[in-house]
């Protein structure tokens, strides 16, 4: 049994009293989001009310899921915590590194060779630390989580932005960076700004060509790509009860496209059916027994406008199928207006490829509905005018739909079945094309459609729709086709496609021969983690050195960054992602995108220890100072470190000898990440002091021996002309974070506590 029934029962056992305490603290009826969040406070029962959109709160998620790209550094770091096993049930899913090229079998074999060292590492480290390992080909993280681990009322984090998919099973599931996964696996609190709650009331019932996907395509059009920021979207209403569980998951999955923290549905019979259908009847029973906790209080549903920060209503009976795009998922077009939009905007009308499946849309229902359209291509003698691919979300789904003859239907239509992996959804697509820059159109049932996302071609116009609409378009090969109204030329004259017909759950049940799961060793203490010392993609981490117990004197300025300095400027993505498991190699991208305030150039800084004019790249300068045991300081502007929660942006400076980052202001997550790595994250008490920092300065950081919450530190700037300036530096360290600094990192502290 893959899921952890005891853990779920324990969560449910506490839920009632925790919700009661929360209701008393908040003194009003609770939304479902609040019930789940208050039931997962790190400190136990609520003792106070938290303000939505304002309060920072420590949570204790029930699970962690990691995909193979982000899991590498997360697990390398986790090893530093000195724990025997992960503190909560955790899993690794090998889905991102498989390139789609020639079809499932060949592509999987190729990936197994190409990524062998990464897979060997992930398999062995999972085995050692009690972490479930899903092999390459087992499926895409979110689909596998839905089938095996998601549970109503639970809370999980996952190192991938579409983790919210599990909201289809009533779970608060949030996409995070690797550092957050490390915290939770190491038993630390996980901090989140208490989200706002957007209510979406669904009435009516889907019919005809309209699918669950169209709900989120419509919501994306209403809220736009930013509209969900800082909020959890909560779906409810009689319309929601009419949606399949997997359809709900599709809607939650794409909540990431509106920037939502996550999305969640009220527990209902459809969820219970799905749990039973996927071998989890005990969870369905346990959830049904506490169903009142798995929905908002009745007063909320009676007067939703009073209790949600924003309320949207959608009547499913009237909802049209949508096609969203190109280049952004919030450009929402009802199908009746799409053909005109294509013509007006001059988007390429010829459709080159239709792609269905992915983590977003590869349920049994999706596949049966799409297959009911594909079948008509054969039975009605239609020519299929575009390429067509199918990406099953998991081996469980693939095996089941193959058994039921559905993959044969796609093959008859000329479709190619790709590996159970991300593939074209994440740009892992060796697309067959004569010109990789050509302006062209594709349509997918995936979630993201930003420029270059699928095939790297900035001129590919990618549209997003339901799998059945994608299939119909692939047959037509023409973006101005409307399957609801138009005909296609068949062998015996024009034919119209019949409406799709789907089946929510396989009538003969799900089946699989090898789901691709490797359970970890019961006792992993003797398991060897496999990392080749000669690898350029993976490197075991060395613990960072603890604080030496004195003020830091004679530090050199590494760079004074001017203007915007995001985590991308600090640790660039793109080709560097290959090295995300190798701290030393990826550190060669450290701050190469930041603008040097003294010469206005990127990746060109003065180093006072090298020969010549002293201008070198930022990593070169850092390495030269490090080799001489000279610590360095990074100075920055406003909102330093905004962007992603990428932990590399904090680990790289730490690795290359930066001791303090002093800025006008920080992006909060990056500030915390720096603290976790044992660095000093400080702000100018007087922002104008930024101007006092000169290129040739040496810098002392003073006051560390009495480092205390709320007490500023100081820096003495020694200028080249012999002058000095003493400036005040603020900080936001609490007691625990000061201990991180002293220990050299948060993980060092955990290890010390673990082993005395
Ligand atoms: Fe992400 Fe893979 Fe889905 S790339 S969007 S998890 S298919």
C-alpha cells in the first residue's frame, strides 16, 4: 500500500478539535481553506486568528512530493540534516528529464541512459531516507500523487508549480522550491503568508463539448495570470458536485496559471468514488465520516459574498468550450469567437500538432472523451490533418487505457503515444520540424503556453483547450474550425463530429502490471547513496562552516549590484539547470546577470587580489578571494532576490565565500533562504548609505558577538583613501535564525540537535 492510512487517520482524528479552536479564535464561520490550514498549524491548535493576506504562519504539511529536476538539490541538502528518514511521508517522481522524440519505448530507454547518474542518485537517496521512488516512466508527479497520495483535508507541498492538482481530491497542495521541501522533510516548520480565499460557485452541469478544462480556461480569462496571487481558490456548489474528481484536479492544476497559491474543492461523492476506484476505500470511508470538516461552514455557502475575499459564479450549463492563447493562458476565447480571433490577429490558421495528456488532462475520462472523437476520424473516413500525440499521466492510466483499446484508437488516427512523462509540456520535445523558427500553431491540453515553452520556438503559437477539442482540431488541422458547428470533408461528403462521450472511471477498474514504484528500505542505515565523484551533474554537499565567534573583519566587496537583481540574475536558469545537483558547477553562474554599479556592466567586477586591471567575472572574483580565505560582501538595491524561491541563489554565494548580503530591501523568501544557509542578510538602516559603499572598500561587520533580535548590527567601510564610514544595518533575525547563523546553516543546526 503506497499511501499512509495511519497518518491520514491521525490527521482526521485531530481535525475536529483543531477546527473548533480555529472557529473560536476567528469568531466567524470558516471556509474550507481555513479549516484545512488551521488544522495544519505547526504549533497545534489555533490560539489566535490570522489575517488573510497579512499574517505569516508556520504550517506542518502532511506530505512532500518532488520531481526529479528539483529533487536533486533538495535531497542533497536533506542529507545534511543528519536524519535517518524524512520527517513526513515523501516521494520522488522521475518525470521531467525524459525527452519526447520517437515514442514512449525509445524515449524512455534514451532517458535511462542519458540521466543514469541522476536516477541512480535519486533512487539510492530515496531508498536510504524512507522516501518513495517513482521510476522514470511511472508517470507525472501530479497524476501519480492524485492516484496514490492525495486525500481530502490533507496538506502537502510539492517542488513543482502544478502541485495544486491534488486539490481535485480536496487537499491543500502547494508548489514550492526545493528549500521548502528540505524544511518539511527535516521536521522544520513551513512558513506561508496566510492566503486570501477566492470563492468560485459552480452551478448547473456540463454538457456536450464542454469539459472541466473549460471551467479553468474561463476562470483564467476572468482572473488573468495575476488574479489569484496570494489566494487559494475554493470551488463549491452543486455544479462542483457534478464534476468528476479528475476533472476537479484539472481545474486545480491550472490554478497555477492564475498565480493562485493553490485551489481546492469541497469533498463530495465524486472524490469518494475516485478514492474507491484507485484502491483507497478506507480513505473514502474515513473522509466521509468527517465530511462536515471537509467543506466550508454552511453559513459560508449561504452567503459566500460575506466570507470570501472575492466571489465568482459560473453556470456550467451555459459554459462554452474555450481555447486560450496564444502565449498566455488567460487569453480566453469561447469557441464561438475563436475562429474570428484567429483571422483578426493573423495567427497561423494551419494547425501543425495537437497534443493531449500531460499532468493536466490524462484521466480516464479525458482519454475516453478524446478517443470518442478520434474514433470518428476512422469511422467517418476523415483525413487527419495535423500530427497528434498522447502523453499519459501515469502508467496506471496508460496500462488501463491500452487494455481498453483506447490507445489503439489514437494509433488508428495516426497518433503517437509518448512516455508517461512531462515531455513537450516542459519543452522536452525534439519536435520534428524543418525550420525551428517558423511561425506556426499547435494546440495542447496542457497548462502553460508561454512563448518557447513547448518546443523552444518563439514563433510557435500554442493554444490550450480540453483534450476532446484538441483532438477535433488535430483532425481538422485548421484553427478556424469550430467542431460544434462546422463540417469536415469525409469520404461520402461533409460530416459533422458527434459530441464527445466519456466514462469517468474504467468500467473494468484500473489495472497495471508495474506501476513503477520502488518502496524504500525499512532500515536505510546501510544504504549507500550513489554519487560518482567525477560527475559534473551531481556533487555531495559539504556542511558550511559554523560562525567563527567573532566580528567579521576585512571582507571585500564582491559586487555592488544596481537596480533589479532577481533570483534569475543571481542564479540564472536555462542551460545551468543541468547543474542544479552540482553546487560547485552551478556556482559558475553566480550573480552573472547582476549589473555592477561601478561600471554598469553585468558579470564584470573589480578584484583587488588579481593582476592586471582587476576586472574579472563575478564567480572568478569570488573564487579568487575564497582561495585566499577572504570573505566577501554583496551589496544590492531594492527588493533584492525577488522572483523564485530557488535555493541555489542563496547556496551559491555561501559556497563561494560571501558572508553578508547588504541591500536596501529584500524579497522576503530570498532573505529567509540566505538566513537558512547561514549568511547575514542585512539592510541599510539608512538607504542612502548604499552610496557610501565604494569599489575598493574593505568591510567589517560589527556587533555579531551580541547578535540579538531587534538590535541592529554595524558595518565599518574602510575606503581606499583611508577614510572610514560607520553605518547601521538592520536585520530581521529571530532567536532561532541567529542559531542558524551561528551553526553555519539551518541544516547544520538540525544535525547538531539530532546528534548532540
Ligand atoms: Fe509540469 Fe510536467 Fe505537468 S512539466 S506542467 S508537471 S506535465
